[in-house]
C-alpha cells in the first residue's frame, strides 16, 4: 500500500502527520527548516535502491526526443526504480501513471512528470527565437505562463525550458530554440520565461518547474554542427555563455539540464567546475541538476570514461542528480555505493533535491493535483490562449525589406497569386519542438489569405517547387498564376524539421530551387512580397536582390497562418526586430553585432585591414533591424552629465518621431561602447530598449539610465566592475542605425 494512502488512514486516527493543506500552515520546510521534515523522515526510510530510483528519469512512449526508448518504463515505475517520467501527458494518462507510483510502490513517492514545453503546450506559440524578436518581455512571459497553464492541466509538473544557449552560428539548428545572439537581451528573456513557467508559487496547480538548459556553451558547437565540441576561452564562457544561466538561477529556476557538449576537454555532464564550484558554490543554486538525454552514457564516446560505470561515477560526483533515460545510475550506483566509490551522502543530497522539488510542487500533499480533466478541457487551446498566440506571432515577425511599400497588400485586390512550397503548410507553422501541438488545428497561410481578402479577389495558388530538391517542373504553373495578378505573395523557407535538434545545415540559403522560383516570378514585374518560414537566419542575398519585400515570419505557431494575413494585409503592422544577425554568406559565420574592433578594423580601399576579398564585412540584415509600415526619425540625443564620477549614472535622452502616415511601433535600442579598457571590449553592446507606439506625426522623448552595472565587465584581473575612461552611447532603431553621443568616467 502506498505511503500516501497509509498516511491518510493514520491521519484519520491520530491527526495529520502531513502538514495541513497549503495556506493553513507553511508546507513542510526543506532540510534548511527547524526540526525534522517529512523529507528527512522519508529519506531515512528509503532503501538504496529507492534512492537510486528517484535519481532515474525515463521517457514514456508517447513521444520520442532522443536516441533510445525503453518500453519497460512501467515496470521500473512499479518497482520503484523510476522517480520521474517525461513525454507523458493528458490528465488521465498522468493520473494513471501516478496511481501506479503512489499505490503500487512501497513508499508511494509521487512521480515527477517532465516534458519539452518549449513554446507552448497545445496552443503553440512562435518558436523561441521568433518570440525574442518581439522584444516584448511581458508577451514572452505571458507565452510561458500560458504554456504552463495548459501543461499543468494535463498533469505535467516540469518543462525542459527555457533553452538559454547563446547562439551566433545559424548553421546550428538549435539557434531556433534560444533568444538570439545578445547576452544582455537573452538574460532578460530568460528571466521572463522562468517567471512565466514558475509563477510566484510552484504549489499552484497552474505553474510548472522550469529548467535552464543546456548548461553550458552548447551554442558554441564548432562549425555549427550539433553536439560538436565547444572550445571557448574562459573569458568567452564567462562573458557570453554563462550569464543567461546565472540570470535563470537568480530568477529562481528550480532545475538545470547539462549539455551534451564538452568545453575544452571536459563534457558538461561531468564538469566539476560548472556543476559544483560555479553552479552551487558561486551562484548558490539549490535546485536539481538533470542530465540531457543519455548524456551520462555519452561520456564513454566522449572518451571521458572507459565504461558506463565510470561515466555514472564521474557524473554523480560532479553534481548530476538525475539521469535522463540512460539508466546508468540504475545499473551501476548500487555497487559503487557498496564499494565506497560513491558516498551515500552524495545520493542523499541528490535525492533530497529531487524530493524537495516534488514537495515544492505540492505533490506530497496531493499527487493528483495536476491531473485535472475538467481544467484540461477548460484551458487547453482556449480562445484566450489562441488570441495570445496570434498576437505574439504578429509581434515576432520582422519586416526585413519593403521597397516601394509593396506591403501591406490591399485586401480589395482583384487578383492575388500565392506561390511557394510552404503556402499550404500547417504542421510546419508549428516549428520544431512543437511537442503536443496539433497540426490539424493549424490554418495555412494560403487558407488565411483566402479568408482575409474580399469576395471580389481571385486567389490563385501554385506551389512552384518543393522546399528541397531540384524539380523545376512547377515553375510554369506558378508563372501562369502570377503573370497578370495584381500582386504576388511568395511563401518560402525551410521545413520545421530543418532546424531544432540534430538539424545543422552547411548551406543556409533558401533550400532547393526556391531562389530560382522567386527570381522567375520577380521577372514578371508584379508587386511581389516574400513571406519566410524558417528556424534560423538564412543567407538571403539572392532573394534580397530578387524581390522588393521580405517578411520574416519564422515558425509562427498554431495561429501563424492568420497572423501572417493580419500583417500582410495591414490589419497589424510588423514591429519585430532581429535578435540574430542575418549574414550575406555562410562564409561570414560567426558574425554578430557585438564583435571586437581588432587592431586593423576595416578601412575602405585599404588592403591591410580586416576584410574579405569577395564579400563585405557587414551582414545582410543586422541585429536590431526591423521595418514597419511607417518610418521613425531620431533626434536630439543627449548624454548627461558628459563627465561623471565612477559608479555614478548617466542619463541618455533621445527624441523619436513617427514621420510616416500610419501609427507604428518602434523598438528604441540603446548601445554602449567602452573605448579603452584593461581588456578589449565589443564595438557596441545592447544595454537597454523601449517599445514605443506613436501616431503619425507624434514624437516622444525616451530616457535610459546607464549605471555602474551597465558599464561593468570582467576586468583583466578577473574582478567584475567598471573602469574609468571614454564611453560611446548609440541609440537607434537598429544596431547599425544610431545617433551617437559620449561621456567620460573620471577616475575616482
Ligand atoms: C533532447 C534535448 C533536450 C530535451 C531532452 C528531452 O535530446 O537535447 O533539449 O529537453 O532531450 O526531450
């Protein structure tokens, strides 16, 4: 009989052993609290096998997200050899699984249910990279909040998100899952996502534990090839790849997932510095560390362990508390503890963290609190959630080019040709890691356009070509459809599975013969706009030369088709700004805005400066770039005071005016440069932004305050802080379009 039922009987006889329901008195404190807690008591009663079982996470067979599956996971649950399950969902299925754990195991310890709720659960939002281009922290937090509400209603307690890997190489498919190339913005977005998932009280049945992943520097994979070695300097690790994880810890994230890659010889899944000295010692993280999918096993092919027993020992001693799908702890830890190779204290520490998380989620008070069929029916894919997803999709889109104001199209066109291999796409709109998203509920862009235009408009469709491949036989029908149309909408890009995990590409141009199709259509001379569906920056040099207007729609989610129509026909103006640089050519990679100046910065027509023979240094579209259906002018930049004592703040003011004929939103960006310091500093770094909505002709003065924290960096001596000297301030609507001012910090 499960512990829970036994205690229910005892409680009736001798009064509650468990604390009263939340609210009546504080939940049992964790080990830090006064007196023995129920976790202490539970730990005392657990056998070695039961402890190892809690450290074991298996996937159910409802989804596959890695190389191995074990259909015997139910046997492991029944035998107390598994404390957590992932890829299981719906209130009824998780309730059924939970009942097995609670009622058929000796101690009845509830299962923890995890899932990759990355950008929505059933109502799928735009991919995380798209959401980051909204620069709308409140909307990003709301997206995670809605994902948590839906997932929690289906019995899920824990999401393997946010992915906070900085990525500056679009060959790497997982750039789709993050928040782009900028460290400061990625930290703000990471914080918003943790807040959204976890809320303010994990015991609430509509909040779920978040997981900062993949710790760390996974985005630095050499050559953009997934799982490849990350060979970064200690300074780059500290300045670029670690800050978003620290931001998550400070925001209260309750779990961290180790990365597959090594960093300079040490695989992250057994990295003592990362998992103990830094995460626990320096940052004070108190939550639980889970490996990535069989990442412990993979220490053997890494060449970091001679066999899986050694792999498990190195991982658990370095600080991994839970083994995802590898069954390494399950297979080897008992013998290693009995031989004294792994101290029991280390297991107790890991199990305490796992039980504490279950306690924080309220699972010991009521293991079934999240399995709520009624709530599931009420909240999943609700109209409110769909409206939020549609709004986020619109705000994530970036208008890259709009020569001649081709966009927005008039809804009362008499004829419109919709051409391209992704016009009818539905599941692709959901993007990668769309988990429980249902493609059958997605309206395609073609369908959404048909529904949006007036009855007098003849919409002609031709696919033209496939996403990949070299078959041009569809060009003829496409040209016929477009030849005398009043306007042409091209829908081009990648399939959703061409980015995300294990989806690196060496050629990041439009795949297949899509460029040729666009060039052939453009030669007809009709007003032509391209809508892009893709999960990474693409090298769009050919498309940019061929068509006058390009709208980056990313993978916009369940309501993405309608959101594209909203923007294309001007019901809503695009307002997104790129959070990743779009290169002209794959050969420019890595390319990002916050580069160093070098000792020989490019000087036009001077040979011996940092340049290519065959390509400009500049990107096609820079970080921060994004147009809308109006224009903005910046003026009157002021930086005060011009000279300031160290540690004091400066105030930056700028006036922004809507100089166009339509209301519009602008993201005003504030960048900083430290001209000379004890170590070289980037040519600019984002230090603030404001979203601004202005009516035609209206203006506003925006103010930023730059304090000591904004000027601080890891100095040559390894300490964190500012240094005196000359600083530049740059403010504008893109990293390459700014007004410039300066100030000086006096040496105190
Ligand atoms: C995958 C991914 C990770 C995901 C996990 C569980 O391999 O690397 O991001 O959360 O497995 O599906």
